[in-house]
């Protein structure tokens, strides 16, 4: 009983051998199988070169897929079409770079391969960059998110600092970095805050003045009372009754009460208290409205910034990777090693051509090319001679034909002249005949003379 696994594996191997994948890979290297059949030992080399070309095209397609997914913010099956087109472009370009440099002379070979090597290196860098971004995608996106958070914090802090609440520390004027950040809100609590501060200061000043005057009036009235009752002490006479000093002290107290109207000023103080309470309510309400309007505007600008930061684009990823490599030498070395690896992969077929020397296949191609050039030159020369001879013959035939036509025209002209001469002679004869007189005819058998 046969093993189905062995039978299936043998069938698969036979199919692979019949498909001749080596021949298809050598087609990617730009080789000619008819010429390569004369040097079969070179097939392995060009099969490997074709495999490198195919690998570069596949990597280019993956790189384009990564780049487009990073630009559009996600993967889609529609991205496979431009990625496939890019892979085909890279495949054809690499195939041309390899197949067009088969000269066996070292100087011309180097002159042909060095520009192709530069093109391959540039192509390798283009392919490598999206792959590098894909490999470090997690770190790059984290760096971008941190940078975006920092931008949002700086925006909010700057807007809060440039639009302070009334009653807090106010910046002297508008700072230079606040240009374009100061809000124009219809609510102005600052004027109410200044009016409240001035009213409170006036109220405190009036209250202190009333207190001082009340204490001084109480002292004057107490001193007059003690003098009138005859109490003893500093500045007192100790004599009871309404004497001269008693009346004088009472008069001084009355004059102070009149010159310092405490009751009227107390009424003013009560009115100021009511005004301060009203101003405090209005200032608090205005400050709350201003703070709410300011916070709303800050949230609007923050939401606008975050809306712009929705998708991470390719340019932002490149900038983030550049910032990260500037701060981390190890990451810088790793990214450049990856880039150089892809550049080396893309340049490998050209390097094989440049450093591997000429092969027997190259010499056969050059011999065949030279032979084709000589054959083509001979064919062109023979064709040129044939065409020139044919043209000369046609020219000679045309000249003879023109000569025949000219002689025929001369003959026709002579015939025409002869005919005209004959017609002229006939006309002259007719005219002459009409002009000659006729002789008399005889009548009744007698001539005219006999009559």
C-alpha cells in the first residue's frame, strides 16, 4: 500500500519541475534562453539574480502597502492594486538595470553600471523608509501621541494664562506669546471688580473714620460729664456744677458732633454696605459667566486641535522618527542598518554585475550583438544599394519617357505645320482660280470669232 503523503509530495515536485520556475526567474534577470543554452553552467547564477529581482519587487509592493496604509490611516484591499503596480514598476526597472549592462570591457562596463547602481540605491532608500516606519510603528505612534498631548496641554495652559480670571494675578499688559490667544468675550467682569474694590475701600475708609470720630466724641462727652459732676482727674477741676469749664467741654462736644455728622455718615456707610453687597453679587455672576465663556472657548479650540490630530499621517511619522533618532543613538543606528540592508538588497544584482566580472553568457551576448550589428549593417547597405539602383533605373526610365514624349510632340508639331501649309496652298489655289477670267463658249456650233 502506497503512502498518500509521499505520492502527493512526488506529484508536487514533478509539477514544480515541469513548471520550470528557474526559467521564469531567469526571464526576470533579462536573459535569453537560446543564448544561455550554449553556456548552461551560467543558469544557476542568473536564476539567483532573477530571484533577487523578484524579492526586491515583492518588498517594494509591501513597502507601498505600508506607506499607503499609513497615509490613509488603515489597511484596505483597494491598496493592493497600487502596491501591485509599484511592484511591477520596480521589477521592470531592476530588470532593465541588469539586462542593459552586458559589455565585457571593464571601462565601459563600469561607466554603465555606476549610474545604475546609484539609481538602485535611491530606489532602495525609497522602498526602505515605509518598512522602517512599520517596524517601529508602536514607538513612533507613542511618540506622536505624547507630542500631541503636549501640544494640547501647551494650548490650554497658554489660553488660561493669556485670559486670567478677574481677581487673580493679572499680567502686566499682553505678553508677546499671547498674540492671537486673547479672547474677545462680551462679558467684562474686570470693570465690576475694579468698582467693587473701590467701593469696598471707600466703605472701609468711611467705617474707620466713623469709628475714630465716635470714639473721640464719646471721650469729649465723657470728659464734659465728669467735669460737670465734679469728678477729679487729669484736666478736671473737681468742682461740681455747670461752671465755666463744664460749659466749655459741653460746647466742644456739641461743636465736634456738628462738624462730624456721625449719623449721616453712618447712613452713608449703610448705603455703601448695600452697594458692596450688590456689586459682589453682580461681580460674582459676571465672573462665573466669564469663566464659563472662557472655558467654553478653550474647549472649542482644544477640540479643534484634537480634530486635526485625528489620523497619523506619513509626514508626521517621518518627523517623529527623526526626532526619536536624534534623541536615541541606538535607534538611529538600528534604522540606518535596516535602510542599508534594503539598499544592499536592491543593489545586489548590480553589484554582482559590477564585481563578478564578465561571464561566458555576457561574452556570447556581446558576440551575438556584434554579429547582429554587422549583419544589420550589411543588410542596410545591400538594401540601400538596391534601392538606389532601383531609383536610378526609375530615373533613367523617366528620362527616356520624357525624351519619347518630347520627340512625339515635335513630330506632331511638324505634322501640324505641314497640314497648315497644305491648307494654305489649297486656299491660295482656290482664290487664284476664282480670280482667273473664264473663256467664251461657242453658240450653235459657231465660235464667237465667226460671228
